[in-house]
């Protein structure tokens, strides 16, 4: 270890590496990726091939990456002072959130100089790095999260189908009085109902946290495929019908269209006609008004800008948020009947 030749990580590389190590990702996957990248790019001697890194014992891999990170911090004037409180709290957190194998435990039992790294953080950093700073203080990390809306530590995971839910549910939750960031709700947009099922299977095998699954109204078969495997701590909700756009209040949609396109005429378009899916109506409005192609992600961002008050919470949005905000989920959560 004393004969190592390394190229120190720059300040930016250090921030990227620590950021990736503290994100909400599978522990083993993220640590292996970061440590291997560091060894590939910053270890001059000995030099390892990719295949050799893949076969390297986790303890050796960790020790080498730790040495490079700490040496880089020391070259910037931030040597370790032997205080590893942050490391212990990160270890405890990862163990509480993820199911950790014996090998993966070697990776998180490290002496990375996180305390020295904090000298590089700023108030503009992403939330996991701001949360990392809180770990070094003698205070409740959950209280800090609630006070500052830091998102971490994560308490529950919400899996939804698309970008509309990912963009808008956190905003609606603030109006409802259940701020996702302050309550540690982590939202994952899976990219379709089949991907929701796949994502649930993957996470339920590796997470100790409750998972809440939100599906569109046409996904009953997908819900049935996971019902038997849903853990007692998990919950689910399937929309009464249609997609998430269909549960948006019509005045909010009209306000958004007027905001985006300077009071375009909506005459002839009955947005209250529940027999036509909202997305279909919007596609037709965009097409016949000579506007650009309708895109869910862009429209969700516009809706987010135009959310004003609790009148923008439809009954079904409130039902969804009531289920998510429960201290614990009961197996088989179903939407409330109208």
C-alpha cells in the first residue's frame, strides 16, 4: 500500500465521487462502481485491468479507493483527524435501508475522510451532500431533514409509472401538508406499468423500507402479478380509471393551457367530458391549434408552475396522498370509492 502511485482526485472529482456514494442507490452497486472508477482513472501503479478489478477482493478494493480519496483530500490541505462519526452514521443508515451482503459490508466499513471532504461542500450542493454535512453533527438526522427538507434519510419509496406523477405528486403533497422532501419520500418514475412491476421486484428484494406502488387504471393485470409478492410493509394504489392526467382538476388544466399559450381559445373542447382521456384531448388541442407536439413531461412542468392552492387537489389525488402519508401501509391498499 505504501508503494502506490496515484493521480490525486481534483475537487470536482472528489465531489462527484462522494455524491455518487451517498445517493439513494443499491449499496453494493454504487460503491463498486465508484471505487472501480477511481482505481481505473487515478491509480497509476499498480495498474489493474477491468477483469482484474472485477475479481479483486472487496476489502482490497475498498482499501485502495479509500487511500486515493484520503490522499487527494490531504493534498488539498484536509488530512484526516481520525474522527469517523460520519462513517459510522452512513454505515448505520445503509444497513437500515438496504439488505447488505457480507461482501458489501466490507465496502461501507471504510475510513474515507468524509469530515475533510465537508470543507468542499457549499450551500448550493445537491441534497445528499448537504445531508452528509448534517451527519457530522450531534443531532437527529430526521429532525434535520424535516427542518431543512433535505430528503435524506429516505423513509419510503414511491414507484409510479411516469414523469407526470414524479413531477406533480411532490407539489400536490406540499399543498396537502405532507412535504415529500421533509418526510423522506423517494419517488421513482419507472417508465411504464411493466417497468413498475420489474422495479418493484428488484427493490423489494434489496430494500428494508416500505414501498408504495401507484399504477394507472389499465394496469390491473400488472397489479395482480405483484399482489402475491407484496410485503406486509408495502402498499399499492390503482387509479379508478385512466392515467394520472385524468385525475388533474379541469380548472388547473385550463389555467395551464392559458398560461402556456397566451389565452388560446378552448371553445369546442369539452375538457369535462370524462369519456375521452385527458391526454387524448390535449393531443388534439395541440394539433388543431397549430402548437408543437404534446409531450407529457413538458406539460407536467407547466402544470407544476400553475398549481396554486388546495382547490387544485382533486379527490383522487387526496386519496393517493392519504395512502402515501400513512405511517404504515396495510397490504392491499385500494383507492377509496367515490
